[in-house]
């Protein structure tokens, strides 16, 4: 009788595990929406509209660059982390449009960039994940913002035609979770009408920034992820 009970209990446990795994597979592959694609210049529509005070002729988009720039609507920042839920692979993505900052340009050289992101406003498609992110993981009550500050000028060279992307490398200080580290990242940038748009991603190893591993409950993550950015700059004046 005892062996029979053990077998019955074992069978129930196995059946429950199979049901959970099967349910997770169905949820991730047939119910849950796919993770959004990485932030890129394609996420913003091309336009030849010029800003008020900068002329009405779209050709002015190929003229000299303004000196001062500010971050405007359309900007986004967030994270992308691979996770495994009951043996099923998925991507966790969180984003915010609460991005602020400035950029300074001298002729064809970007001399200063200062970007800040409101980390408490980052959300994903899972409220439990967001609670973990704001609390245990990023402790946004203590570290409400993350920043990137350019530390080396970026030489653009010849100003590209409107809507023509260019690839540049940026070096700067990235601050996450109260820890600042020097990083280098490749960025795509384009002049789009009156605006300048910049996109890219920065690989992040959590331990480098004293960020606890995001794994919680049945969701297991890697020890690294990506910080994604899409920043839209408009002339400051």
C-alpha cells in the first residue's frame, strides 16, 4: 500500500510538472504576444518637416547642424533580457518614454551628450516583473534615474543627406543602480527633417553594476542583458 501511495503521489507530481510545462509552452507560443523588436531608427517615421523657426523648405534639413539640441517625444529606453520559464525560452522587455537630455554640436563634431532615464517608469507586459524591477532589482526608490554622459567627442565627418543613417561609436559614462562605468557603443544616427535620431544598445553584465540577478520564481535569466535606446533630438532654440 505504501509503495502504491508513493507511485500515485509521484505520478501526480510528474503529471503536474508536465501540465505546467505544456501550459507554459502554449502561453508563450500561442497566447503571449511576441517581445517587441529592438529599438531602431525604423521605429520612427521618416519626415521632411522642419521645426518652426528653422525654415519651411525641407532642403534646409541638409544645412548646417544647430549647436544646441534637446530630447523630445518619440524617445524611448529600456532593457532586453533572455529568460527561461519552466524550460521555455522567452525575452523580457521593459521600456519607458520618460527620457530627457541634451546634446551639443560644433560643426560636424558632437561635443557633449547628457541623457537621463526615469527608471521607475519602465514597464513590461508583466506587473510582477515590473514590481521586481522597481524593487529588488533596480531599487528605483534609491536610484530613480540612469544616465549616459559622453566623455569623448564624436566626429561625424560630412553631414549626411536627410534620412541617411550613419554609424558612429560613442564613449561615455553609464550610470546604473548608482554605479558608473565607462562604456563604448556603436550607434546608428540620422537626420530626419528638423530632428536627429539616434539608436543603439549597450550590453550590460548585471554584476558590473551591482544589480541583483533578475531571476525570480520560475523565471530564470542570464547574468547579462541589453540596454536599448532610441533618442530623438530637436533643436533647442
